C-alpha cells in the first residue's frame, strides 16, 4: 500500500470515529470517538461516556480497548490500530500501552491533556503514532461543543 | 489528629487494601488491592482483575474509582483517599487525576511502571501523596506471586 492509499484508509476509519464523536455530542458528552481496526476489520467502536456513566474512566479509548479485547478474546492488541478523534490523555495512553496497541492514529492534538507532552513514553515502544488525520473536523466538533456549553 | 494517629489510620486502611491483594493472589491475578475512603467511611474496595476479565484496563485502582463514583453518585472524589498496595501506573494515575482524588497512599514503589517516574504530573495539582505504608508486606506479596509464576 502506498502512502496515499494508507492516508485514505486512515481517513475512512477516522470518519467512523468522528461518527462516534457525533453520537457523544448528541448525548451531551465531550465529543470524542474511537474505533479499533484489526487487519482491515473493525472490531470495536465507542465514544466518551463519562457523563452518562458518572465515571471519569469512561473515555472513548478505554471503552473501545475493553470492547476490542472482548471481541478477540485476549488482552493484547498488537495487530490493531486505534483511531481516535482527540489525542489520548495520560490515562488512555497508559491503557494503550498496556494493550500493546501497534498503531495509534489521532485527529487533533490536545495541548492541555495529551499524552505526548505529559507522558511521552506511555505507549508500547514499538507502537507507531500518526496525528492530524481529519484534524479540522476533529477539532471543530470539540470547539462546537464547548462553545454551546458556555 | 497527630502524625502517629494518621499513620496508624493509613496502616489500617492499607491492611484492607492488602486483603484485596490477597484475594487477587488467590485468583491468579497480579496481587494489587485498593480501597477508597471518604471521611472515614470505606466506600469502595477492589483488586486487580486483568486476567479474569481479559482486560488491561481492569487494574485495582480503575475498578475502585468506578465503584466509588457509583457509590457517591458523582464523578469527583476530592474528599477521598485512595489506598493502593502498589504505586499506580500511568493509566491509573491519569484516572486518579481525572477523579481529582485528594489523597493517594501507596504501599511499595513500582520502579518500572510507576507514575512518579513516567508521568509525575498525572495527579491533580492539589493531591497529596504518601508512600511506603506497609511497604514490605505490599512488596512481599508481589515477590511471592512472581516467584511462583516462574
């Protein structure tokens, strides 16, 4: 697969993550969505549920990792890619590291809470990271949400 | 309360966390236990369940934060103390930060995976941290577990 094809595939899956973020938005949740793909098969989709569940641990990434592990019947996700609309926080990056996710693709950066500043070694050493896929769409849904909340 | 009384109280709750770790041990789980106390009331107890649930996110701290939030009907745990036998990892420290736990007491350090090295800013800025409570007991149960696994 060449770079253009990979980028187009990444955009496709990120669009599904954005659909999850839209669902979160309509539920009054901070709109973050995530998808896990294993060898071109979508094995889990989820969105942030912290308000609904009154649970700070219910970020999209945490939900989707738990779901993916249930789906494949094992804890480790080396052959999987996680797509998430917002850069993972420290907590989620720690979980991504424990799950040994092989590849992480995120939409827009989170300067305040993102792992790349606060816990740069959280992921598995072999994991590859791509950022900026559908960056504007991923940022805009967050901006829209917080604008309406104020 | 003077320092001696506080230490004795911390040891009491850490002993309950150790009982949880013992339960984990008997279930074949890495023996880590946790308790959350809110104004002298124990509101949640849990132990590591990663093997049982095939879920890397099922650390004792994650379980106990979710349980405590359910118990008090809110996401934030500012007035609570988390007792945990092992120093929290990056993921759990991130969750502790999101939950705004006011105080964290842990037994033995985790040099390889502990947050204090890899994500020192994960906790809420106002949180206080105490380490080394029943340190030997907390370390010994881990050593015993890994010795038997080999």
